[in-house]
C-alpha cells in the first residue's frame, strides 16, 4: 500500500514529492529522481511514471537555491535516462518475445505496439531519439529496438542524444520558467498542461488508427454488399 501511495502522490503532486525528498534526504534527493527516470525509461511495465513533469519540477528546485544544484541534477538525469533505455533495450532483446506472448504487460496495447513498431520502421535508429518525447512510447521504443535486434552501436548513439536533449529541455524549462508567478500560482494546471501536451501525439495517433480501422471496416462492408 505504501508503494501505491508513493506513486499516487508523485503523479498528483510532483512538487510536494520532491520537496519531501529534499527535506528528508538532503543531497540524497537526487537518488529518487535518478530511480524514477531510470525506471520509467528502463522497465517496460512502468510507462506511467511522470518523466516530463518530474524533470520540469526538478528544474524548479534547481533554481534560486531550491535544494538541488543544476550542475548535479543534469548529469544525474542524463545517466539515468541513458542507462534506462540501455536496460530496456537488452530486456527486449533477451526476453521480448516471452514478454509480448505472455500478455501480462497491460500497458502494451496492440495500438501502442503498432505505433512503436511503425515509428521504428519509419525512422530507424532516429526513432530512439524521437521516442523520448512521447510518454508511454518512450518506454516501449528501446524495448522494441532490442526485440528487433537493432544494431547496438546505432541504438547507443541515438539513446545518448535523446537522453541529453529530452532531459535537458524539461529541466531547463523548469529552471528558467518555474519561478514565474503564474506558474507558481497555477502549478497543478501547468503540470496538467505538460502532461496533456506530451500526450497529444499519442492521442492523435490512436484516433488516426481507430479511424483507419473504421474506414477499412466500412470499405469491407461495402464490398460485401456489392
């Protein structure tokens, strides 16, 4: 129950969660940030963790002596994101078929599998970089890259680039804009906005796929009538 409460609090109030870590752990507050970024990107069953909003919030605490130091925070999340994708790649490579066939990863819906594989087929290794900016998809891309036996050297190059760009952007957004009065006063709304904006591509893809299925079904029915 404690672990469920932990994730609920983290998802609903990342600012309160990080403030609590700083108060309880001091310099050790970097550890839970590291672990959450690592797990979100590195464990295929945990795609729901709040990567974007966590990084944005951590950036706020790195500004104006908020308890975190930017020059420490950035390398911590860089390493976490790179290692996370690397771990997920090897999970997909060694155990991917078994995991998919088991059907136990409920978040791995047919639509998300199709979207992830489509991204990899269309962009190749570049999909590792692009996938960083899509919640849920960023957890599945390295898994399917490993499952499809993408050359590890190619994977690693785009893994590193994606980790550096994605984490740096969201941390610096919080660092430079988190102190704006509007953001401080409407923080929950801003976090919801970040989540919604991050989810737009995934939602659009799901809607597009659904409409495509409907069109295919109608075309089939029309053919049957004729």
